[in-house]
């Protein structure tokens, strides 16, 4: 039996070079960026419009609207979909705040739903009882690359005549039953910032097939493109951005994006192969489960942003996830940290803060019911921090290198008993309000 590195043994990962986690930066990409600089076109829109077309075509969608962040793209999507004062949107509590928080500035509020403990996406059984006559949309987050259960979510939205907005920031290129996520709802928003799988700088994009949503989104934060608006009822009031926002994409980002649209489709295949290889090596090991769609489901995780594993402490005699990850890090698996996004419904912003000085917490000022969730009401979201952990996010299919990481997992699991005596348990707080620290 080999000695664990945390107890003084040799680390299992011998080659800890970062290259296996790094993106392909091509000559073509460099040249595209320099061209924008030399032509001094950073604030123009011509390349952005080309990028939008390419990104929308890749998805088979009619309209794309480039934005300077994913948050802006989701804000435009919400306004485009008609979210306004007094409305409610349903969103899973386990997500990055931008999935839902822009609703506040539209005078709308958020009702949080629980996640399915295996997919980590919204639990379709936890939606319907949270609806009210004010509910206007379900925000579907394809969390950590996992496609949400659209076959069960779409009928709920249809039945109650509410919209579906997809947050695809974690799942670029992912397939749900063979169809790309981001194409199921009325409108979708993507973050394209540097930490994401489809990464082009600081940027976002909104996709829709609905001309009205597209034009309203342009009205909201893209005043320089108001000439595109055809609807006379909207065009009458064009010229100034209705939202008071300026959401134009930086063209160094759109230039990278144009290259990425082609390159990512290749990169994604390699990432998918590398990540599946890693999890296949660990199939059947107690204490851990892959976070990936079932085989032969025709679902994929695209570029595997925020690659997570699920942890089943009971199978390792209650070994804490913190101790488990600490042992992995000692073996050279620097990615291994417990938790992911903290459940939003527990943050005081959603309970007490009066953002706009209405004299009442913003969460409830726009609605005639108190939608604030108490602790304990979204059990899966609340328990998640001790049940998931970050795993290495391989960008390259280099089998020998990946084996070293898998061997580190195997060694820790096979020798977990050695970790029990020194286990101090988990700290009270695990996870983050963001994911970028990994
Ligand atoms: C990153 C992210 C966003 C916001 O994107 P930015 O480009 O950072 O503004 C929205 N939703 C989710 C789920 C994200 O992870």
C-alpha cells in the first residue's frame, strides 16, 4: 500500500505542468486581435455583427446580439422577454448571481428553486408549486456544463404560458438529446468571459429566434444599432437606450470570437474526450461519481466548464470532503476544492437589502407576496457544498498525463482509512459566490 503524499509519501502527479489545462492560442487569433488594434476598430460593430452571425449560425438560430458581458446578455434577454415591474422569474439557487440578479433592476423579483442532486440543474419537480400569476419566465441554467431536463421543463412553461430563458454560460456547445442547449427556450444568454469554455475576453451573447425579443434587447442597451429596429412601435422611441445601459461588445473580443467559433468546435471534442477518459478511469471507485450525462443519452457537456465530481462521503466512512480534497491536492491535484456556487437564497441581499431605497427589502418590494426562502427549504442546494468538488479541467487528451491524475484519485480512495484519524471535518463555509478562483 502506497503512502499518501499528505502523510509524507510521494505525490502521484509527477508532471504538474499547467500546459494540459491551457487553451490553444493560435496565430490566427493573435492576428485577428492585432488587426482590430491597427485599424483602431475596438469600439466599432462590424466584426461583432460578423461574430454574431457565425455564433448564431453554429446554433441554427436567427439572431445573435453581442454584449460586453454575459451579465449584460442575460439582462438584455430578460428585458427582451418582457420581464418588468412586479414579475417573478424562477431560477435555481445554485448558480452564479448573474443568472437572475439583473431582474432586480427591471423591477422584477426572483423565486428560487432547488436543484436535482445528480444533474445539479433545476429540479423539474420543484418548479410548478413556486409559480404564481406573476411568474413570467423560468431561467434554466445548464449548470457546470450539464444540460437541464428540457423535456420536463418545456411542458411546464407551455402549460402556464411562461417564457424560458436559458443561461448557457457553463455549457457552450453542449447537447441535450442531440440538440444544442441555448436553442430550446425563447431566448438564451451566454457568458464568453475568459474563464468560460468558449472564452473570448470579457464578453457575452444573446440568441433568439424571436424578432421582437431581439429588437427589444437592442433598444435596451445597444443604442448605436437602433437602425435595425423594424417594429414601428419600438422604432418611434429609438435613438436612446431604454435601459440606460451601453452593452456593446469590445471588438478585440468579437475578433477572437470569430476564430473561436471554428476552433472551439474542435477543442470541445478534445476536451470531451479527455474528461470522459478521466472519468472512465475512475468508474466504479467508491466515494466519487462523475458529473456527466448518462451514456447513450445523446447529451454532452460541451466544453466541460467548471468540471465537477460528486462526493459520497458515506462510502468512505464519513471522510469529510475537505480532508478528501486536501489529500488530492497533496498528490498534485491542485484543482481539488470542495463546493461550487453557494446557494443564492441564503445571501442577505435576497433577504434584507433595500437596494433602491423603497423602504422595504428589494426582493419583496416588487411583489405582493413574500418570496424569501427560509433556510432548509431548498435542501439539495444547501447540501451541495459538501457533495461536489472541482476536478481537473483537461483541455488536452494526453492519456499518460491524465492517468497520473486519475491515479492520484485512486490512491486517495484506496487509502482513505489513513485519512480518517486526522480528519477535522468541514469548515462551516464551503464554496463561493463565484467560480473563478479555481
Ligand atoms: C459567468 C456567468 C455569468 C455571467 O457572465 P459574465 O460574462 O461574467 O458577466 C452568468 N451566468 C453564469 C451561470 C455564469 O457562470
